[in-house]
């Protein structure tokens, strides 16, 4: 069995600003784009932990912002 630490991942984000990781070198699924962060699973998850500060989808955040105005 391969060592998980050797696998490289890339951070991806969708139109709702939801983050995930994807195996580096594989085609990114439709609706997702890379953000330029590539590394170990742990380093990619650490990046997401810092970047994704609001877990609500973008559409919900915008709707709630509009209701508050």
C-alpha cells in the first residue's frame, strides 16, 4: 500500500466558494477550479482551514446579506 504522505493534492473551489482537495495531475471536475495550492493532503487541508472561513455557500451569504439590508 502506498504511503499517503507521498500523494500530492491540489486545492479546488467551486462557484459557491466551497473548497475541497483533488489528486494533483487529475482533471478537475466540471464546476471546480484550482486555486494554486498544491502539496500534501495535510498542507492542502491546512490551507483550506485558513481560507474557508465561512462555511455557508456564496448564494446563501449573498441572500442573507440582502435580507439584512
